[in-house]
C-alpha cells in the first residue's frame, strides 16, 4: 500500500512535470484498500510545463484514487464544473481524469492518459479555459504529447477538439457550467475513445487514442484511475483550484465532480465506491471532500 500511495502521488506530479456507451449497471469491482488523507513533499515535475530549475515551483493536488482491481479498469465517466481565471504564465490549474497502467514503483515505463479542463497560459498563450489532454508512455520522463499534437485521432465533425476553448464558464456564486467526459476502451482489444458533452448534453465522440501508441498495460486496460484537481505556480500568489474555494467551509461555492462512474471490461459503467478516500498535498490549502452518491467537492485556497 505504501508503494501504491507514493506512486499515485507521483503520477499527479508527473502529469505536467500531466465507443461503447452501455448504460446497464454492472457489479462493482472489488477494490483493494483505499488511501487515507495524508501529505507529501511534491516532487519535481518532468513534463513540458516544468522549466523551473530553482526549486521554487509549488505543486498541489486534491484528488481521489480508485485503488487497485484485479480486473482493471476500462474507462471512467465524470461531470465537472469548469471555471476561468486570469492566471500568469507561471501558474496552472487543472481539473482532470487520469488513467494509468502501473502501480509498481520498480516499473519506469508508466503509460498515462489525462484529460479535463485547464487554464494554462504557458501552453495556450491566454488565460481562457481549454479542454486539455496529455499522454505519455514513460511517465513523462522523455515522451509526452498534448492534445491532438500527435497520435490522437480527432473525430470528423466533432463539436469539440482537444485544446478547444470551453465557454461560458462557471462563477462560484453564479450559474454552473459543466462538461462531461467519458474515456472508454472500444472493446477489450480496441482504442481508447474520448467523449465530450457540455451542460448536460449527451457526450459525443470527439476522437480516440490508438491502442498502438501505448507500450505498457494501458494498451489493454488501466490499472488505476485518479480524478480531481491539480495546480502549480512559481509566483507569490497561490493558483486557484476548482472554483478557487475550499469545500470544507462552503460546498455551495466549491467546485464539484459528479456522476462519477468506472467502466468494466463489458463496457458497462458502475458507481464509484463510496469509501474512496481523497489524497491531498495540504488539505489546509486545497481539499477534496469524501465521495457521496458519485459526487465530491474540491478546491481552494479561498475560504
């Protein structure tokens, strides 16, 4: 469990160093013990946004983890609020779903897919909210690719593209705008399909990650799933996560992830376990509440 906990934390720090539609409820996969809240020292990011050599970049996560399953995972579905912020090029905020294929620290070839909403001026040259995604086959050590820059195959005529602007966005005390993302294996031997919906619309196929690009177990299934918020900054002001508000004090203004479901090898979604625990770098600054009925609140640092 100790190794899994550390790797789960490392996966999030590495991320930026980051067709089936069955509706029949399937039996829940029995997961190994959940991870309790704790803290750790954020490790050096290895991704394309990490150009800091001074050690001054601070990174925080507040997210839930699936735990391990002997059967593995064949996808995830979630609906999340999306927000906009005027960030500097030294700040980044991200609400995302993550699929990965290794929970063994001895294995260095970690295959990862991450997708969600992000505000990343260093990437896009502006502070608009984008649908952002990245994948890697080595834990972002040497290989990574974002959005549709390589390998990802966009669906012709899709209403949204990876890297596209999401508009309008939510206000903490106003109307909530949401996106629904589904990443699902196209059969046990198929590609990873990506679906997107806005404000309650049924998610539609926007493209796929070919199975052939993954060198590890993610070619066939995910060993683990993570979902929640991530921020980093190299400035004096903490970047906002989620809505920018802590959920511990006000779940009305805090951001949500809801309708969270895992997908089994038959392509059927099933509810996320109620006993999934949050992992937080520092819960006094950024926090994630327990999952209740497939939903949790997260964010920070404002009260």
